[in-house]
């Protein structure tokens, strides 16, 4: 003989509505969505329930003898999830430093113009800037460290320069406004240096490259890491952004041709991501660097760049 389920034999008087105020004193009337969510919670704890719409709105009903158990489970659920999902972090005001950032990018363009002039510097005439400053794999590994830096400031022609400045400038300006100029430029320089070093280490000894695209991809990686750390509790709609940005940038800068160095792009992005992750974590704990610290970081970056070119002019073969 088949037996009917126990709940089918219950009368209407056997069911009682869950008092919302006894579960969540701060709560309001149940919505259908919340009532069904609570019903799923009870179902997971093997407690019968049903959702109905009454005259006063939506109700969650349970058998009268299971009311105390249902209230206990729902209170635990509400307490454990009271602050979930966390609210978005406060929006940091952007720093007004667009003009200084644009000035540095203009200086990079000006330097490219100077490399085309017939100049005599430190006993060299004429100066073959690309020859003494490109990221040549074997020479880097033999101790010519300055090539890791100088290669970032060199470009084959105006088209090469413009593509890096026009596309990378957007990311760099945003990064400087978000983190501060000194921190942003030091991270960009570090990602470019590390990207060039890893590229030189893994490529053939004869491999050489020039261009700021390693640092540009570093900027994309930094911004991606900043997004992931800052919005780590709200990544459902945000996590594809850095990957999409990197792929779009790769498509715009090209994936083929003798002037395209995919290894430098990839390593710049990866090191930028790692540096950005650490930087955003520290900024979240300590706050953005103040004006003096930003100035010191900017000065340090400028000194590294000047020391690299001085070494190139003095020691390069």
C-alpha cells in the first residue's frame, strides 16, 4: 500500500507563517525573492516549508512543530550573510595630474626627434641611439643592464611612436590619476624593465627590441590587477575587463611583423599585473602615497632613466 507524504496530511491550521521580525529585527516585509531564498535554506536543512502570497504580502510557512527549528536556521543564515555581498569600496577622487603626465609623453616624443639629429655627445659622433640602447639579449645578459631601460624610450619611426603614445597614453594617464604620478611611473618603469629582462633571458641571444610597448602592456596589467584587488568581492562583471583590454591592445598594436615583440608584450603585462597587485594591496592598507613620496618616486624613476642613458653613452660598445 502506498503511503502519502506526511505533509499532504497536514491541515491549514498545521502551518504557521515565519515572523520576519523574529528572524531579522532590522528586516522588512518579505519579498517573493527573499521568501524563496529562505525556503531554499530550510530545504537544505531538511525542513518543510512553502511560499504563499497572503493579504499582507509574501509569506513563508512551516509546520507549527518545526517553527523553532526553522527560526534558528534562518537566524543563522541571516547573521552569516548580513554584510554580503560587501558594499563597493569608496570611490577615490582622481588626482589632477593629467598635464604633467602629458608633458612626460611629449618629452618622449621630443627625445625620438632628437635621436634623428646628428649629435655629438660624450665623445660619440654621430650617436647611434638604437645601436647603444636597444634591448639586445646577449648584451643584456653580459651586464649591459641599461639596455633594459633605454630600449623603452626608443622607437623605430613616428608610426611606432604614435601607436604606443596614442593607445598607451590613455592607460598611463588614467593610471597616474588613480595612483599618483610617482607611483604610477615607477610601476610602469619596473614592469618595462622586468619585461625586457625576462624577454632577453628567454629569447635567442641575437634577439633585440625597442619601444615603450612593454611598459604600455605593463600599464594594462597594472590596471587589471588594481581592478581585481579593489573589486575582489564584485568580480562577476568586472574580471573580464583586464583580459579584454590586453587582447584589444594586442590586436591594435599588431601580432605580426618584424617590429612586433610578443614576448616583451606578454612579460610586460604579466609583470605589470604582479606589481599592480602588490601596489593596490599596499594602497588599500596604507593609502595612496602623499605628495612628497610621489615626488621621490618620480625622481627615482627619472634618475634610473638618466643613469641608464649615461651608462649607454659611456660604456656601450
